[in-house]
């Protein structure tokens, strides 16, 4: 049974307000003892694989983007069998409401939410502001790891056709709306990698021809929460000229920051068709003879 | 890396740490790594607030700064090496790597640190626990430590 949505007034303007929960709402669910039940499971998804272990929101279960959601041999996401195992072990059934939060303004939480969506998990939400906001508010953290009762999760075929773009799809998409969410230096080609992440570099710098530069962080407030709908529309609609009926491809370096933008366009602004190109620059910038554009936006 | 390096022994303390890790399950290795993260010594007062004295390890996904000091000795190769690290609590994996290297290498002599094989970070069974991608940060830390030791012991 799905849990009622957070009717927080700051969410009502968004296209799909039920995709967000506030820290207040989560604290209330915790107090009522609803977290960690078949109805509601809380997941932490971080870049740092140990961050959860240093302390997390009570009742939260860890999910690791690399170890749990990526195939360990092929560069791809896990298959339906493995996904069913990962979720079942965390006490998640097909009808469970899943709330995800994490570090880095919810990059990795949005990435996990996007992967859950590939498998059609219906009710998956983000904690607005993520881990940092919860901590900043002085709310309870614990090192106690909850014991989960393993539940059955069905084996579901992953659907790569709707919200995921591959290299060939992206190549065919050139000339249509495309959003590059990396830093300006990566977009222009001055930097072959994101500042602080040199090991995930590429042979060539620059961007996919015609892509617009809208760094992901522009969608976030200082405290990691999402900007208001009006502010987001000012960026993506007014400034960038996108419209919600556009067919949009978003990319970054490995698809994690663009998951954040995918979430913004799809769930906050109500775009119909946004695909995340998860191969992103680590594929494009290493591929032979694909077109590349360099220079500032 | 030469074939010799691949089989070169680790210094005694580092070898003990490696054996402790390898004896554990992947999940327990993470717990032990967290202990090293928690136990990473703070910068001494004379260094805290002096980030310019420390070298940034660019290869780490989160900011890590390190400083190597080598005590004067004759011959220089026998000087004692001291290691200092700074990394934020939001980066426990990076702190854990630093903690292992601190416990395993601090107080060794120059020649002992320089003899540490470059593949040492792969001997803790951590690739399975944290993913090979993330281990590259520890490889970079070790190579930067050795480079600073080399520079600071060359008289």
C-alpha cells in the first residue's frame, strides 16, 4: 500500500509534487514508526560508499550506485533478477513507497531513482535537500543498521526505451534539444574531466554539437533543495527556450548529474519525454569519429 | 610496474593491516575501513589552517590534502618519515585510505617508504568492498607520498 504524499505547500506547484518529501514529513513518518515497513522504505544513496556507515537517518538502508545498481562486468545497469534481489533484500516490494536521499545535493539519490524508474517501480520519491539538509537541521542520525526482513520483489524486465538514451540514439538526436549539465569548463573542452574527478576523463573535450549548457546545480538552492517551479521555468523555458512537449536528451559524465536534471525536467516541470544518456561524456569523449563541438556556450 | 614490485613485500605494519582486511568478509572490510576513517589523526596545531603547506591529492573525488615531513639524518635515506592528512568527515572512504597509509607508513625510514610497492593499495581486498574505481584515490595518495619523500630526502 502506497503512503499518502507529502502535501507540503512548497511542492504543490511542481508537475508531480508526490515525487518529493520534506525533512519534516520524513521526521513525522519516523515518529509514527512507518519507516522500514512494507509500506515505506528509506534508502540512502551516496557517492562515498562509507558515508552511510558514518551515520544515517534512523531506519535508512544503504544502496550503492556502483555495487548494487551497476552490473559488475558489463558497463550497464543490473538486470531484472539482480534488481529483484537488491530490492527484496532491502524489504522493498513492488508496491512499497521508496524514499531516497543522499549526499551531493541528491545526485546519487536521483540516479538511483532514475534506475528504479527503468524498472517501472511506481512510487519512488526524493527527500528534498537530501542528507545535508537533514544534518543541517540537527535531526537524529545513527550508526545502527536496521535488520530487514527479506521480501519478494518480482523479476521485472528493464525498460531502456523510454527514459534512457544510448550513444546511437544521441547521435540521431543531434539538432534536437539536448542539455549538457556539466561544468562550463567541461562543456567548452578546456577540462577533460570534472574538477575533482580526474580519473573519469576522456580522450577528447567539448560537448555534443548543439547541446545547451545548463549546469545541474542551477536547479538547486544553496541548501540542496530544488528551486521553485517559477525559478526553474525561468532557466529551462524562458532562458533556454525548451518547452515541456520537447523531446530532450540530458547528459553529463557518467549519467549521475544528468539524472538530477532528468528529475527536474520530468517531475518538477512535467516534460513528457526526457531521456538520460548515461554513457555521457565518458563514452562520447572516447568514441571514435563522433562529432564534437568545442568552445564556451 | 615491474614483476619485482608485484611481489615485493609490504612494510611489517602495512602487511599486518592488509592481513586483517583480507581475513574479513567484504562487509566487515568496510567496517574496518570506517575504523581507520574515524581514527585518522587531526592535523597538529602548527599545520591546521595552513592548507597552503599541504599538497592536494587531485585524484581523490573529495578534497584530500597531505604533507610529508622527513627528519634530517645521515645518510638521508635513514631519515624518519611523518605523514599528515586532512579530509572532511563527509569523505570517509578517502579518510579511511589515508588512515591505513598513516598507520602503516608513519614513522618508517625514507628507504622503507620508497620501497613500498606501487600496487600496495590492491592488497587489502578493498576492490571488492569499495569498487576498483574508488581505489584509484589510494593509489594516487601513495604515489604522491613517495614523490614528496623522494624530494624531501634529496640532499
